[in-house]
C-alpha cells in the first residue's frame, strides 16, 4: 500500500445525475445525444489526468412499463436517451491519447462472444485503454426487449454473469503471443499451436471459439464491476480490476473496502489487484454558503413526483405514490433489481428519520452516491481523508449536469489534490492498466505451456 496514488474516473450520467439537473441554466440539454459534448467532457478529464471516463448503460427505458400503461410521469425522462456506449468509446479513442475508456455492457441481455469481440476491438483501437463494466441488469424494463415477460431473478443473473466472465476472458486468451505470424515468405499466416478453441459448454452458454481478434497492448480490457450485494461483492473479488460502488459514510466505506480486498485472496489475487472507487457528486462554491445555495437551487428544480420516482427501481414493486409524502418510507418488499442500493437507501432513511419526501429528494439528487457540497478545499480535505483512511482508492465523479460542474471540479479540485501529492500530474504509462497500477493478465495457454515445459 506504499506510494498509493488516488484514482479518478469521470462517471458520465448524461445529461446529468440529478434528475432535474438538465433544467439548470448552465446545463447543456443536448449533452445526452451530442457526441461533441461527450468528446469535450472526455478531453477535459484527460487534461486533468483522470484515469478513465465511464458510461453507465441499460438496454431499455426505465419506467417504460408505466409509460406503456399510460401513467403520467415525468420521472427519469431526462435519462431516457443516450448514445450506445461501446460505439461511443471507439469514437472517443480517436480524439484522446491517454485516458481510459470504460463502458457498461450487461451480462443479462448480451452474448459473450459479441461482448468479447466488441471490447477487445475497442482495446486495439485505443491501443490498450478500454474497460468493460461487467454488470447484471438492474432495470426490469429491459426484459421485454429480449423476449422475456419478467426480469431474471437476482441469483440467476449473478450465476449467469460468473459464467459469462469465464467465457469472455477465455475468448480473450484465444491467441497466444506469436500466434499471428503473417509470414509472407513462408506463406504461414498463423501458428496453429498458439490459437485455441475454447470449447465451453456450461449452464447458460455453449461457445466454441476462438475469438477472431488477438490480445491487446494491455492483454485484456480492464474489468470493472458495480454490484455491492453479497453476490456482487463475490463476483467483484473474483473478476474485477475496479469496483464502482455507492458509499455515503466513511465507516461503511471502510468496511466495504476491507471486505472486498480480503475476498480477493480466496481467488489467488492480492488486495492491490483491485481498486475501489465510490461515486462522488460535487456541488462547488467559492464559500460553503455559496455551495449550499447552489445545492438548494438545484433542489428547487425538482418536482416531488419526479423525486418520488427516483425510488421506483428499489421499491420492490410497491406503488409509493399511494403513501403520504410527509410520512415515513414504508417497508419495502425485496427488490429483484438493485438489492444493495435498496438496502443503502432504506438504511439512510431509517437512520436519518427521513420522510418519504425527504428520502426521495435525497436519492434524486445523487442516485445513492455521496453528494458533497462545499469549497474546493473542503472537497480535497474530504477526498484525502477517505483515501488515506482506506475507505477508497479513488472516486468516480458524477455531476448534476454538464459540462460546467465537471469542468469546475477538474480546474478547481484536481489541482489541490495534485498539490497535496496524492494525484498524478502526468500519466505513468500508455495503457489503462499501467495508469491504474494493474498487472497484465497472463495468457492461460502460455502459462500452461510454460508449466508443462518446466
């Protein structure tokens, strides 16, 4: 843990993480569909020496079932459209040089061969800067787009995800170093001994292989994981290089950090093989009073019905609109969507003795992530404390709207972190793994060959 350096990611939840952020006078309301805005924000992050940018995704419109029933709702309509992230990453690779490019692709409603090929292609295009956020779908509305009436059960989604990971990484190892010869003189295009069929047959997938693309400059794309439930933690410890998580209190964050790091050992890994990066939503001001005023203004843009719908994905199917807004959050049935997020929000409401209105508005402002209101100095103090006390290896910065809040964080907070010597002033390497301080995964077939030879 010596010489640890802070990690920073830009979590782009366009047009803004706050459900009413797009209404702010400074907000670019076209940020959800304008590639030039995506490129601008990414270049701002690269100029600030961020490790990576990250795009969340789902393969459906949240709340679409309610819309189909004709229910009147404005909820989440600010986040219903966005560019498909893997195509966007490939384009962003052309206008950046150093920053990592990470996107979500669900294991619930995809096939491993396509995902393996897509992300390895982005890794080649970007010369080793790609990352795959391996998730199971949370949004139940996605099921209807893939031939299902109901969302897969939580446990089954994680079982499928574990097998999905094995297939994808197995395909990524299809070609050993030196397998692709392209020898004009001999006419040998490949060394058949170094090209491998996967021949995977499992509960969910049957995949022959090999992948029709070789390994990249960083071996594999970096793998991120965002689940914080028991099943999610176990999958992260086994598979992830980076863990994105929602943590709001330092003691809870320290416990989560220690837990994930300890779990890596049972999979033959070390605590340094995985980086923990909670989400952070900054609301900046020149003074604490100005920052608080900026936050309160944002909240005035948020209607109560929109705020209430921010709880829909964790409500377990309970219609919260039937409960008094100034009463307590009712007991919720178990969620088949985001179990860990439901537990976090319920715990926050109970510990803070919050009304339904208060927890809804609190959640809509940060989607469960820590909303940090203050000056650049205050934010740097807070970030440094969490980093030094091993509550986090870094943070995923997700802003209420774009581009100004993110630009302000990069120009006001990042220099303060650099002055404290905890964040880089220049990139250390050429690949995302190098910059994150992660090892290149060894090719399993090369390992086996060397073991046999010894």
